[in-house]
């Protein structure tokens, strides 16, 4: 039971990539993939920290996800994430998550963009009982005009090659970004489904510099008691 909770927590940290229009184009809001891609010849580096604040004996955990994404041109980015979790149970899996995204449409005048992408999830340590599978997704976003115009994101995802009995094999994607000041955005995103990705995460994004941002939110599972965690990450583009 504890191991199941720990692996479910990796859905909150996720292995999808990186952030919002508060800094240079990145790749996720909190969890969901955005329509943004990292610019050609730019690199984005991020570190995520996720924690359920109880003792390990009571089901608490700490998750860590370093990530790097590189813009390779023609509206394409590639990257990888490494996800691991610290719980009471020893030998938790370490997962590598290579990913790619293609922004196939962008109209800045109308504030509309659309992307497709894929992520592979595969354990590289403590592999027993953990399957390798992929996620395919597509997202569309609309940025409304004005200094405080919000951006809405919607789309869908499907899981390919995942072992049966691990919840829904796909669902909806939704996101909302609302500037509240020049350096602060309210951000909320959601994966539907009762699986490792099924979380809603509201929080705030804070501009640290022209190339970096700090995010802080709280992920709440679509199902399951105590299936929630603090989510904090810092990202920088160079």
C-alpha cells in the first residue's frame, strides 16, 4: 500500500516538462504540458520538489525531479527528466522520462498555439513490478489580450503500453494561467482520470529574473485518501 502511494506521488511530480509564459517559453504549467516550446539553441533546467508532510511511517514522502529541455529548432524541443521518491519503503524505483514536443501551430496575433508530444516512462533502478510505457498528448491554448489577460489550455492524453489495472488509460488536460501582477501569476492545471497523472494543482508562479521563475502549488489527487502534496520548483533558461 505504501509503495502504491509513493508511485502515485510520482504522478504529482510527473515527468512532464516545464512552465508558463511568465518567463521564456517552457513546457508545462505545473504538471500538464503547455503549448510552449523552448527556443532554438536555448536550454531549460529545472528542479522539482514534492512532499506529503507526514512522517514516513504515516505515508509521507519526498519526491525529486531534475529536468533538462533543449530547443532544437523548427518549434521542436527534446528533453529528459529523472524522478525518484524517498519513503519508508526502501528501494523505490528511479524513473527516466525522455520527451519530445512539436509546436505545430502558433498565431501570436490571435494568441492561439497548439502542440503535440510524447513522453516515455521507464525505470532505470529498482525495476521490479514497474512497467515501461508512453504518454501521447495534444494541447491547444488561447491567450487573451491585455496585461492581465488569462491563458486557457485544453487537450487530451493517452497512455500506450501501460500494464492493465493501473487506472484510466487517458483523459482530458486543462490549464488556467492568470497574471495578478507584473511578476506573479496564478496557475492551475488538471489531468483527468484515476491514475498516477490524475491531479489538480493550483498555485502561483513568481518571476525571479528575466530567465527564471519559482513555482509553488499543491497537488490534490482525483482519488485516494491522503493523495496530495506540496509542489515547488525552480527553473531557469540560458
